[in-house]
C-alpha cells in the first residue's frame, strides 16, 4: 500500500491525506489516522474508492486544532471507546456542509458558521450527509470547567458564529488555519493558546446565560468570573472586595461558587497560577525573573507562590520554565 506519510507542511503544522492511499484501504486508513489525533471513534462512509479525507493539524500548548475536509461520513463513539483518561472537551466549527451531532439525549444540526461543544466522556454520533469542511478544537476539560458555569448544560447546543463573541472565536480560529505560517510562529504559540481559551469561554458563557435553567445564577456567576479575570493581577483582589464591587453579600458570593469545583479563593489562585504557567513558557518573557512574573500576577509572597505552583503542576516553576524553553 502506498500512502502519504505525516509531514510538516509549515512549521508547527502537519498534514495527512488519503490521496495516495490504495482505494481499498482509504476508509480504514482515515479512521486509524483520526484516532491518533482525537479520542477513539468508529468511522463509516461511502465506498472506499469514493472516499476522500484530508486533515491539517497543529498542537499549541495543551490544545490541538485540526482542519478536516472529507466526503460523507458518520462518526460514532460508544461506551467501549471511552477510557478513564479521556479528559477532553471538543468544539467543532462548521465551515462547509452540515453536521448532525447527537449526544446526551440532544440532537442538533450544525450549519456553516455555527459551532458546537461535545464531551469525550460521553457517547456521541456525528453525521455528515455530504462533503464538508470542519475545524475541530480539542482541549483538556479543566481549562473550561473552571471558567464557564454549568458547562454540562451547554453540550450539544449551537453557538452562532454570527454573534459578537461567536464571531471573534470563529474568525480567529479559521484565520489560524488559513494563515498557517503566521499562526505557527514559536513566539506566538503560548499567546494563541490563552486567546483561544478566553474567546471560547466568552462564547460559551453567552449561551450559558440564555439557558432556561438557573439562567440568573449562570449569568451572575459569569459576570463575577469575568470581573475576577479582569482584575486577576491586582494583589488586593479578594472575596470581600469582589462582593463589594459586584454589590452582593459575601455569603451570596460563596453560594455562587457552591456548585463549582473550586471555591472563590481557590479559583482565584488557580487562575493566577495558570497565567503564570503560560508566562513561564513564553519565549518573549524568558529574560524576566520568575519572582517578577509571580509578583506581577498578583502573588504577594514568592515562597507561597512556589509551593502553590508545585502543588498544582507537580513541578517547580524553574524546572517548568526550563522544560518549555529548552
């Protein structure tokens, strides 16, 4: 069998295609290839000799972006494919053609310039009735769980790429895929990761506020989290000050976070650590002392920061920076 091998199309991006695969092997080749990039699925499609698939992908930070073009396909993920370590959310941005996603008892049609979130820990079925182009974003669950309230209620719900938050996200992602050489620049990689997560969280928070269940609480929690992120580098940021700025009681603030994985003080610390982690991997900040970065991001004491960083990531700040910049 003659087939394309994975290769660098441009720095940071790789491409794989069925073009030079024997006709009888195209579909199985495509399934094996897709399963090396994303959580395992079963792929069915047209006859092998009529099937075509191409994917270009890049990893940046903890995220993966993949640009798929294919003929008609059905993708299924059953309980037997789900592993304990499949701790991912995936977001699909439909560029051309339609997609029907079914997950968690919901079924939604995703049209061009629409997006949808789905969960690798739940079975799903994705059907494309004709040729399509779809951009898929894969990211660890924890990067969204701490930033978007009631995230599980947003699975298999359309996000419009025409609304203001959706347009920022959709156009940013498609530009990354279309202008590959620029988006793969080493000095931009860590910054792109942060921007994509922020834009996605904003787009999801918008549809969270539109959900009928606990809509007021979701909207209020989203506002509080947005306030925290906007003032995260302020060393004086604390629950009492947040409550005062948001015109709510201290108790109401803690009740807002009652259903979250982290209470408000721990959430603030986790977000500060995440910003510092990105800074430590940023080549443009490689000359900055770690102490300066930690103090700039709101920590008052370097020893406390160092212990917190090691507890969060299992590695010292110095060792982490060396591993990312070496």
